[in-house]
């Protein structure tokens, strides 16, 4: 499959189509050997500031000598911008190798991933095969049901800010949205938050 053909196939899934739940991507990742468990990560959620925090942390860690990965969305010009290794966009051969494996996993599991789920699976497989030291991963929407939340044990979970975003899926209040973002937290692990106001109390609880 050429990259152009791949983009056409991916676009059919709907760039903004949302189907809450982690069951689909977990099935596909399982067939792939759970690549999301093969590298250290920092998972970043929030209404605003996710991308800049992820990019800043990646830059610091790369300058410190770590082999880094960065997953953000959306892209500005090219799809490869979403998946970066050591400060550079993923190369087409690595991207397409991962994509073909995911198409196969979908066929085996009889699962159809969403646009975002598919690209998240590509990113995790690329990062695992590149043997990165640490990946900075930006959540798409929310946290609890976001495809990126399949990461088993992020070293740090970050919640940058809480605003009224995606209210049809996350809730109508700051507190309800905060509870969804808190889904990226793990017991006995570090959480860093810049949230203030009523939503901060939810995070503290």
C-alpha cells in the first residue's frame, strides 16, 4: 500500500469521529505484543497546553541525552508530524511498516479503529521498535477513555488545565471534565497538575 492510498483509507474513518472506549485498541495492541509497555512514558492531558508541555519536556530530555519520542495531535501540514523520534518526524518506511501490522491486527481481531486510535497504535509500535528511552504522549480528548491511556504505567501523569471542552463526551461542568482527565492517573505514581479553581479539588481528591 502506498502512503497516498493509506491516507485515503484512514480519512474514511473520519478525522473527528469519536467512539469512547479502550476495548478496540487494546485488542489490536495485544495482537501486536503490547508495544505500549515496552518504553517509559509521560502522559499529558488537559484542555490547553498539552502540546507545548509535551514538546518542552521532549526537548529537555533529548538535550539531556535520552533517546526520545513525541506523540502529539493534530498535525499542521503532514501526518508524520504527529510521531517524532529524537526531534525528527517519523520516516515513511517505519510509519508504513507499523501501519501494515495494524491493518493485519484489525483483520485478525475483526476490529475497526478510529482515525485517532489507529495513529496512536502506529506511534506506540514505532516507539517500541525504535527502542526509545522515553516517550512524551499527548492525550487527544479527555483521558479516561483516550486511546493514549492504554499506556500501562507512565512515569508521570500531567494535567495541564481544565476548561469546557468536548462537553458532549466529557461532561458539562469543570468538575465532570476534571474527573475524565483524572483517568490518566495511576496509583503510587507522580501526578503534576497546573489546574486551579473547582477542578483542582477534584484532582486533589
